[in-house]
C-alpha cells in the first residue's frame, strides 16, 4: 500500500468518525442573552467539552435582550431560554404551555454609599431612591411589599427616579440619589466602588416568608418539548450543573472567562464571582415551587395584573418536576 493510499484511507476514517459523532449528538437550540451569565457557563461547557461528553450539540443564538429570547421561544426558533417563573405562569394562563426549571437565585440589592447614615430599609423613607428597571420591576415591588409591613409607602413617602441600571449606577457615583435598588451585577460593581448593601433582595424575600433563596430565573421550554426530549433535557441540565460546579470552585476559570463578564478590573471580577456563586441553586424543585407560590401572591397583591397577568395564583404546571433539584 502506498503512502498516498494509506493517507487517504486514514483521512476517510477520521472523516467518517467525525460524521458519526455529529450524527449521534442531539441538538438543543439555545437563545441566550449575549451579556448574560449563561454565556459564561456556555464558555466553560465548550472549553471543557462537557457538551461533547454528553453527546449534545448546543446550537447557540446570541440575543441582545431577554425579550428577544421570549420571542425566539414562542416563535419556535429556540428550545430553551432563560426567563423568570412569573412570565412562564402568565404565558400558561394565556394558553402557552411553557415550563420552568431553576437556574439562578441571584437577585438584586439595596445599595447606599459606605458613608451613608442609612442602616435599615425603614430609613429609606423620605430619601431619593434610584430604581432600576421601572415601576413594575420585581426587586422594587418586593421592597415596597416589605416596607408596607412596616406601614411605610415608599411611593408616597420618598422621591423615586426610574432608569436603566448603568445610568443609575453613574448617578449614585455622582451623589445624585441616596440609595438604589438594582440588579445583582450592578450591585456588585457598586460594592467595589465603595458602596454597601443594606439588604439583598433575597433578605427581603425571606422577610416576606420564603424558606430559602428563590431561583427567580430558570431554564424555560415548551412542556411538550420537555416531555418528548426528557433524556436530552436531563443531559443538558447535568452539563450545566457541571459548569456551575466548576465556576463555584475554580478561581482560574474565572480568570479565563473574565473578558465575557465585562469586568474592568480584578476586584469587580471577584465581586461578580462571589455573587454568582451565591446564586447557584441548592434546593429541591418542590421547595423552590412552594416559595415561588408565596412570592407570586405577594407580587400579585402589590403589582397586580401588570406584573403577573390575570391570574392571582401561580399556574400549577409552571415548575418542571421531571428532574430532581440541585
């Protein structure tokens, strides 16, 4: 056998093996916010070959916003997105049988300058507050619910300014507001710049009756797709768990994904790392759902149909129970 023939046979065998591998891998179409934390996990999954080990092919469509992900899922252009259980329950009441599996319990916080005299939530009364996300933002509604238990109506008793998180962070740095209610990553950035949390949203959730940290965000997919692809979905969830486990223990991995996080310095990267790790779920789906039902009622009461839609209770099929919890 000549060297040329031998080379051609080897190349053909390698090509056949690669084709077989491609054909055996099951494809999952993911619609992912380009700057979201799931993009960080995907980087770990790919660099470690976790998807290949699970015979999965993750087809990723990067999007500019969470709303674009919802459109992709509802139009059939994606199998899985990241969203919150409130939206899933609302869609179910409107006829779309979506379902939710916990992804992250990282929520926001109430931040003040380290030099501020404000030490408690009650002391927000009469202050100028910068609220990220608008009047029906979940963090803001939960803060209002907590202070109403103390007979304080922040909408009436304080000066409220709404805006995009980056703009409000800049306003806080310029001393234009006394406190801000913002998302966890912006809160982490402010911590590095000399701000402190007077309460996390998870602290507030516990005060309102939760038994543990609630995973507000989850993997969302069509109920029928999950039923038809139960094994594929189980492998996917296991892959993401492995990625979370790596990010929870390996500081070197955070150095590698640093460019994806947008962190401008090591201190900010470490703040992102620590807050991300705090948000990794560790509870059963049953426990998550029980607290979600309680939280849903609180938000329905204070936010009304604008936040939860027409239903006053969490839809019974919102949580996916065909997989164990973390």
